[in-house]
């Protein structure tokens, strides 16, 4: 994981996106349910980039930690 300032043309890291997403959630949000919703939305896409795949893995870890059903992707 890289920390620090990114150059203007750099893509945000999946971990940075996850932190921003977590901070964006309402105070009493069900984080695992929200993560499951995001994974379901991502799974509707025909393909994902490397960063999106990593972000999906991080979201699945949130779901797994809460004991919700896992989502599979072929």
C-alpha cells in the first residue's frame, strides 16, 4: 500500500477509495449491507479493472467479517 500525495495523473488506490466510501456512509449505516450492495452493483459489469477487482475483494472482506452471504463471480 502506498501512502502520501499522488501525482495529478495517478489513479486513486482501492484502499483509498474504500476509506472514502466508508466515510461517506451515513452514521448508522449497515456497513456490511452497503458493501454487499456495492459488490452486487460491481457484479453487473461485464468486467472489472485490476483496481476494481481489489476494491471488490476489500468489500467482500467487510461482508465476510459481518457473516453475510458471500457473492461469487466467475
